C-alpha cells in the first residue's frame, strides 16, 4: 500500500472518530462539531462544542481538545500532533492551533463564513505568523456538512413550532377574554 493511501486511511479513521464526537455535541444540543488530537496514531485528547452548555464563546471543539491535550501532555506546545476536526476552524481556533504548534490540521467541511484555514482566511498557513500548519481538507466533507446542516434545519423547525405554539396560546387567551 502506498504512503498516500495509508495517510488517507488514517485520516478517514480519525475523522470518523471526530464525527462520533460531533454526535456527542449534538446530543447536548450543541452545534455538532468534534475534534480529536492525535500523536503517533494515538489519541492525546478530544473535544466537542460546549459553547451553549457552558455559556462560553471559546467552547469550540478545537479549543476543548487543545486544552485537554495540554493537560495530558503537561505542555501547551503540541509538537508533532495532528488535529482532526469536522468543521474548518474559525479565526479564534486557528490562532490557538498556531500558538499550540500543531503540526497538521485535517478538517471535514469548509466554513465559508468564518473559516480560517483557507476558505475565508488562511491564518494557519500565514507567513506573517511564527508557525505554519500543514492542512488537509475535505475528509468526509459531505458527511460533516450534512451533520451541521441537519442540526440547523432541526433547530429552525423547532423554533418555528415554538413560535406557532406561542401564537396559538396568545390567540386562545385573547378569545377567553
């Protein structure tokens, strides 16, 4: 098997794992994004979105994985590590990846509103910063994108149903007066 095929298989294995972490986020009614940090083909740390639950704008999957990895390795520099994440990192997360000295970033779906690994910005490969990250994108892109799209579709449907219920309750109250 060629080295390229082996890398593809490894990337798919860990992206599949990141998708399982995205599912954990969704079970907590969070935006379904999962991240796993790997070194020497071993899990160092993992994370999933917890912004809503923790009332924390920094509670993104990547940040949670980086924090957990720092504790596990007892070092904020995550040398020779690869981060697998289901959605392209935002500028905050991209900056954290650069500061942590992540070697490689692999992401699934591109984020065409706030992506900072090539879609809107390219902070992780900027020669203006002191560290650049190797990037592989599009691993299970469709699956990752569909998971997020389905989540937001469900949320819109739920909000519409709640709004309808509130309107009906108001109408009943007005009719009772």
